[in-house]
C-alpha cells in the first residue's frame, strides 16, 4: 500500500493501534519505536521481540540453471545447502564492492527464494536481470506478494510453538519449513538479525494482521514486546552484524567488512568479483572493519574520525548506545597495521572518546 509517496506495511494500522512512532525508511513509513528503543532492546535480549520487516525485498529465481546462475553472482557456495536450507551471502561487483547481502532459500534445485535489503531492492533486481541472460532461468520480483515478521529472543520458540501448534520449532539454524495457519501459507525460517535465537516468517500481506495479533497475544505471557527499527539497529550492532551502507557497501567489500567467511574462493564455480576480492585479501595495507565499546555514554556516530594515539587511521561506520553494556558501541573502518599497539580514540564534537576494540557480540564481551 502506498500513501503520500511512502509505501505502508500491511501492518500499518496495527502499528498505529499500538502506539508506534513512524519514520521514513527506504521509501517506506515504518515504526521506529513503540515503548522506547532501550525497553524494546532489553525485551528482545531477555524475553522476545516482534518485528515487522515487510519492507524487505523478495525474489524468486527458477529454471534448470537457477543454481548455477545464483552461484555465479554470490560469493558463498550455494552447493553446500540442500532443499529446506538457507544460505547467507554477499553479491559483489567486479571491483569487489557489495551489491547487497542476501539470504537465499533453496526450495529445490530449480527454485530459490531470495530476501534482500529494502533500500537495495531496485538495484538487486537490475543486477539479477543484467546477469541472468547467459543462464536458463528466470527472475521474478515477488516483493508485493509478501509481508515479513520476525520473532527474536530467548522465548521465541516457546511463543511460536503455541501460535503454530502444527509446526515443529526444532528446525536447525538456517533451516526453514513451509506450512499454513489462519488460512494463509507461510515460510518459517530459523534466521534473524539480532544475535538472538529466533524466526522469520514470510506470508501473504493479507495474513499479516492475523499473524501479528496472534503472536502478540501469546507473547504477552512471555514478556514479548513490539520492536521498531531503532532497537533493530542497536541489536544488530551489538551482535556485530553488518548493515548495508555502513559495514559493507559499494566501496567496502566483504573482505574488509568482516564477512570474509562468506567468500568461498575454492568453490567449483567462478563468481563475480573473485579476482578483486583476492587482491583485497592479500593487500598488505589492508583496511578492515573493527568493533568497539566504550565506558562512556557519548556516542561516536558514522563519519567520526578514529585515531591511534595521535594518528588518524579511519572512520566510524556505525555507533549507538548499548542498553546491555550501558555504554557506547560501534564499528569503524581502519588501517589494521596501526591498530594493535596504540590506544584508540573516536572524535566526538571536537573531543576524544576513548574506545576499546572488542570482538562481537559486544554485549557478551564485557
């Protein structure tokens, strides 16, 4: 649904009824918070959170060479997964920069479902169409056919076992099942963007209000809260998960962005960007993404300069306040050879903020 130049989630009225505050995001009007970002963040870490992520983009790739095509455009190895399994990967340009990061769901060897970032949907569609010509397959943008919900947190399984009593929640991480509830088909995957255990649900837009209401009603007994984009961002950063346009981008490759594990140089098929990514991996003057914490509450935002001693060595990519560490956290792209033996600072409004390099997940490293 499109209103006033912005697309609205099929849950827009549901969000209004539950006191959501809205912000424009990637052409959508989406809830940024309900009870408050800190409250929603803690609820997800300690109990459960319900997220509306219907703004994400979805594609269906089908045909005899669907697998070969997708293996050519992604950096990970699609041959490693079987039917009913999902795979996280980046897709790169020839120069090594990232088109987008994706989750690919293998419905069969000739049929794959793909989820991409909302802000990149048009670009991803063009990229898929530009490269499919040499392969016997077809690409269809099916984003309008889907709403998407996520239930994340320690109580996610308990909640969904009651909401979907005919479905088993014992599926492993990055596995999925297809089923039906409340008169609507859905795909349930054990994936998420918070660092917690949880599930993502793809379903027809018409079913979204029924599903959301049932999950919220059941989840109330388990401390579940509605969660907006504000806490979604602080949760993913605390977990060390990348956001396109920050830790990865057209300029920041998966090698630099901490996603080198998704680049399978040894896979059987060639893939776009392989040569450039090899060069970046072997660069002796490498820039890399690091994560950091601080005991202070001042936040180093994107674009803040990072110093090792007195030397400028890079810039902050993401920064926020962590309710779990009760301090500032963030990520930065820096010259790695200058990090190891110096005290690090981020410049915040002309002042130096002492930061400590930390290995994600940041809320468990303190």
